[in-house]
C-alpha cells in the first residue's frame, strides 16, 4: 500500500511497539496516530500525557525500550530532590522527560491546545507522523475500587494494580469533544488500524468520545484491529484485570466483539487460532498470525499483515 493515509488508534506501550514496525514499512508522513489521553494526570503542577509521550519518544527513537516509557539513559536528579523535599514520588519522571512536561504545561497555561502542543513536540522531535490527542478537553479515567475511586495512574503505578476493581468511570466523557482533526483523520483515511492496546482504558476511552465511534462506523476506510490479548492473557498491563472485573471474557474474541460495530478485520495470535471462527461469525474477517512483537522483524511483519487488510 502506498500513497494512502493511515490512521491508527493508540494507547501507550503496545501501540508504540506496533508503530515501530509500521514506520518501517509505510511512509511516516502518511501516518496519523490518535492517542488516548485518559491516563493524563497533573502532578507537581505539571500536565503529564503518558501515552502521547510514549508514542512520541518511541517514534523519535529515544524511548527507554526496557521500561517502555521515558527516555533512554535519562537521569532522575530532579526526582531525587523532590523526594527529599517530601513530595509523593510514586510517578517516576526523568530529567529529560521533565522538560516535556514543563513545555506542555507552560504552553497549556498560555492557552495553546493540547493538540497544537502535541504537534509542536512532534516537530521538535523531527517526527513526520501526525500525532493527535483524542480530545483537547478534560477527560480522566477513574478506577472504582472496593476502597474508593482513584485516578487510573494511582491504580496502575501507585498501587501497582493491586486494588480490586469494581468498575471504570470516564470522567468528562459526556462533555469531551474529539479534536476536529481526529474526525477528519478517520473520515479521510484510506485505512484505520486499532493498535494492540488496552481495549478498555486505551481504545475504550477513545471510543467513548462523542462522534469517534460513529466516524469509525461511517468511514469508507477498512478498519483492522490487532488483539492485545494472546492466549487468554495480556502481554503486559492491566487489561486482563479490567476485563475480568467488568465481566468481559478475557480473550481475543472479546476484543473483536467490543469493536464489532466498526471492524472489518481482526488479527489474532496463532495461540488463539481456535477463535477464528467465532470472530468470523461476527462478520469480521479474521487473520491468524504471530502477534507477539519481540524483534523488529516481528513488528514489521505485524504491520505488513495489518496493511494487507486495508
Ligand atoms: P499501556 O497503556 O502503556 O499499557 O499501553 P497499551 O494500552 O497500548 O497497551 C497495553 C496492551 O498492549 C496490553 O493489553 C498488552 O497485552 C498489549 N501488548 C503489549 N505488547 C504486545 C505485543 O507484543 N503483541 C500484542 N499483540 N499485544 C501486545
């Protein structure tokens, strides 16, 4: 596929790793990535957008691959000093990473929108891809646990996914509007890829924004999704716990089912090949292949398979 615009829906690490393959087999300038902002959080008076930063740093080739977030070889001097000053320091911020949060926060205070700032940061990192936050409006993924309601990052990072989840709340979803560029990117794309990301708190948040789901249903472009669930479990992160506590079967099929109203094709892992027929019974073309991205070749292969569905 050449000469075609592709729009990807993305969370953090899983999506970023897939995009590393995509940019090697498809022109970067034709790729738009719509990124979840439900994980965004204010800490130390800074606006932090974890998923946007993971995607940006990864595409810029500076991400700490081992952690999946932050900048390679970053130091944590500021963070150490914050600790000494008695700040709560459960959310790690490296010194270089801090510059991104300072820049974003300062620009937001000047009245510049998150989408403009995200575009500026992408340019400053010499990216050719377009990166769009799902919304410029306030939106926060809240986890309701048996001990009370907390921010998604508190559940994930501060409490290490230990709390019992009762439900999930998308604070701001009723009012949040997608950035205009997001709807255009879906309507005008020649193909849409839903990255292997958390179906509840990464893709589910994007889908909860008014107009996005409808745009996905109405676009003429084919929509393909890659399962983040392999052999009934996650590669990493809280998707399994979230799905289970929401009463959703933890399987590749379930992910296809969650996207059933707008999906044309679904890529599931060889380990889940017995679910192919179930997915196809939903009226979705199912492709079985290796979806575990260990090497660059794995990532490129998965990108090629996704492109072949568009
Ligand atoms: P997070 O918000 O940083 O956790 O990132 P995402 O929402 O993008 O991704 C989390 C999901 O990515 C998890 O459900 C993982 O199972 C999935 N994931 C991570 N690595 C891989 C991989 O190599 N292959 C596939 N198919 N899924 C992956």
